[in-house]
C-alpha cells in the first residue's frame, strides 16, 4: 500500500524518506566508526551501543529502500520470497533492538549498583555472550514467524494494509485458526516484548533505589544523567511501538495505521544516534578526534 495516492506528493515523500534514511545510516555508522576507532570507547557500554547502531541500520534498511522504490515506480507489489525476507529481517533487527536495550539496562545496573565489581562482572566474554544470545533469540523469533507464514500457500494477490510486510497482518492471513494465532502472538509478545520490558524495569528499579541512597543532590543528578540517554532511547522505542499497537487496535484507516508504522520504523532509528551523541562527551570527543585524523595526514602517520 502507498502512503499517498496524490501524484504531486509522491516525489516529496521520496525525497523525505531518502533524506531520513541517509541521516539514519550516516548517524549510526558514525557511532560504529567512533567506537571501533577510539580505544577509550572499548568498554561494554559502547560495545553494546555499536551493536545497537548496527541493528538500527538493518532495521530501517529492511523497509525504507523498498518504500522509496515502490513510491518512485508507483508499484505496490512485492514477491512472496521478498516479503518473507523483509519480514524476517524486520523481526530480526527489531527484536535485536529489544534485546540490546535490555542488555544495556543491565549494564547500567551493574555500573551503578556494583561499581567496584563492574570490570569483573562485565568482562569481554559475558559481553560477547549477551550479544550472541540477543542475536539467537531474535533469529528464533524471526524463524518462528517464517515457519507459520510458510504454511500459508494461497499467497497470490493478497493485499497487506501497510507499506511493508507487517508480521502481525501476515500471521492473521496465515493462521485461519484463531486459537493458534492467539497462542503464537502471546508467545512472541512475551519473548520480544514482555521479558525485555520486565528486565529494563527491574534494572531501573534497582538503579533508582541505589541513586536515591546517594546523600548529595549533585551526586544523584550526575548518576541520573549518566543513564539519561539510554532511558530516552527506551522511551522513544517503546513509546512509538505502543503507538503502533494502539493504532492497530483502534478502528483507524489503513493509511493512518501506515503513518503510525512510519513513526516506529523510521523515527526511532533516526533519533537514536543524536540522543547518544548530543548527551555524551566521550562520543563527541571521539567524533572530533576521528574528524581531525581524517584531515590531518601527520595524525595518520602519512608523510609527504
């Protein structure tokens, strides 16, 4: 489905989404380059942040390029194989966002509540294991959707009321049995929604409890500000996701529902790098150092 049928607005939408896509990819790519090139950022927090940026690039890349091409060519058709691939990558990258935000909340919990043992607890092996488990859970979630949709054999001339292969709509089409559909949806929501949110809430409950025991107001403010960026990203991600869910439960037009989906799939990945870089002195310092090295041959050890 196209976001608009107005031929005059379609070039505007192409330019808008192309700009948003390029800004998102460039912003997240800069964070990945800054973390990988600066030894001062080789810590668990920035390791998880770099993986989150990679997941955000994959998340927005599963839908926006196809949306731009379809809008430009006035096409609303996607093949069966492409639809399954788009759905799988969407769930994989979206679930990775869920898991990594939970892992980052746990990292903040250890950093604030167990500061003296932080380096022992958050060792490289555990960090790698947490990212690997996040990927495997996300992969399992995406393949579970694939197995269900693959049972749907009558996939010809099916209309999806969204601008991408929405997993929830595909499940409704694939599962004629309402009970089976509900069981699958409850399991998926628990795996990729309830458990991560519970982990984040528990971590922040412990963090807030620990911060409130700090005697000085300056110390409390400093502790709160250190995890403010992560909390803002969590609110943005789950806030837009909740908006999409509530929009799908209310009797809204398919085009309005598609607009809510745009907020969830485009706005959150685009704003994440700005939230982290604007409030983070280490990221800004690393970006400035990377910029100076790029334009300073002596800094790179190149002599003419």
